[in-house]
C-alpha cells in the first residue's frame, strides 16, 4: 500500500493485505506482484552517480539487467526484498534459481 511521499501507507506495521483480511473476515487474500520479463534484474541504489555507473556496468557484465531504483534512501527497501528472498528459500524451501525478480 503506497502512502504519502511514496512511503508505506501503513507505516510498515501491517501490509494492506493484512488490513483487508482484518476488515473482511472470512475472505481469502493473496498478495501478488507479477513481473513481465525474461531477463533477471539486479536492483541497486546509491547517491554517487559515477559509482552507480560502474556498478551498473558490473551487473550487466554478470548477466543481469541493472535497475537503478534511486538514491541510498531506497537501500532499506532492497534489504527488505533480500529478507523476503532469504525467508522464501530457508523457511519455505523454494529453489533460489526459481526466485529471480525480472523486469
């Protein structure tokens, strides 16, 4: 749920899906975010344009599509994505190669 200034609308305390489930007991809620590409993306962020150019080139050389998501204030969001990925692999037993985000 996107709130003011592109922040989390619920202050990162609850997801919009959880709020919906609370407000509509008995409903079945599934959160999905489809991606529509075949080339995996590597998200990155930072405040130094020259350093980001270098990192973007390295990402491309490693076979990923570099996706600059903005300044260093985006780092927390990327870390949350990492935690999601790790939990899916370690807790849910998903195969890492099948868990590539694409853009």
